[in-house]
C-alpha cells in the first residue's frame, strides 16, 4: 500500500457532510494506491463518503454515499 503518499483528486462532498448545506466539488488528498479507483467512481457519478487504502494494516475500503462499502483486498 501507499504508506502516507497521497494524490489530490476532485471529489464531491455530499450535502449531509457539507458545512454549506449543499453538495459541492473539492480537491482532497486520496491515498495514491487507490486514486485510480476513486477517480473512476467520481467520473461514473458514484458519490462516496470516505476512502482509505488500509496502509498495509488490512483491507482498504471506500464508503459509498448509499451505504455500501467497497473492500479493497491486495492479492498476496
């Protein structure tokens, strides 16, 4: 995994997590090893709440706005 390496990605901040009371786009630091997945989800219109690669301490996950979790497992 990436171990504290990040890339900046434009992501949608959902209304319920927004201090503005509306959803908006913002540049956020994303773990570099899952950046391509996060970008593809954003480009596909799939909103997320959070993401983490696991940093070598377990599976990564992406929490989707609709309540589902995507588990990112590294093949050994």
